[in-house]
């Protein structure tokens, strides 16, 4: 048995980042020059990067090693 912590943010931080991303993308006042830094400041891309890395790792264990996997959040709820 292996235990791996993937350091994925909780649902509240991911949701907040998504809402910030939507605000930046839908704002009429967003200046093109600052767009990349405003997107980076939302931390959305960081959350997605972490989630995709954990997803790949999970798929690897299931597909290659034929191992069962249990995912859960920081509160211990199964996913």
C-alpha cells in the first residue's frame, strides 16, 4: 500500500480561483498588457496543474499497475 499526498487545494480555494479567473476574463477594464499577470494571480493555472498531475498519477497506478486507488479530500471524504 502506498500513501501519496498530492497537495491539491480544497474545493473552496479552487472555486475562489475559478471565480477570480472569470472576473478577469469577463471584465471590460482588463488591460491586455496585464492579462498574463492577472491570470497568474488567480492561481487557477496552478490548481489545474496540480489536479492534472494527480490525475495522471492516479491513471498510471490504475492502468499500468492494475492497483485500486482511493482518493479523498483534506477532510477525509472519498472522491
